[in-house]
C-alpha cells in the first residue's frame, strides 16, 4: 500500500469502525453510569428495589435449602 492511498484506506475502512465502536460503547455505558449516579445519590426507588431483591433472594435460599451451600461458597 502506498503512502498516498493509506490515508484514504484509513478514512474509508478504519474510521467508520472506530466511530461505530465508540458510539456502541457510549450507548452501552450510559445506563450503567445513570444507575451508578442514582445509587450514589441513594435514590429511594433504587434502594427499595435493592432491598426487595435481597429479601426475595434470601427467602428463596431459605425455602429451597441453599443456605449451607451459599455459606460454604463464602468461605
């Protein structure tokens, strides 16, 4: 590839892929960043949902007898 065509190749092939990757990263990271901000601000719906999820998971482990396995996993 000659130096004269390498710039055109970069613009035609590489640059669109870089832009697409950067946009995909931004779109996929946005919900994570928003959730992180809401959690650090102790937004009550998020805190309530978290507490309900912990309670539900705890009830499932108690009902199904997973508690000994989970305790062993922690060690």
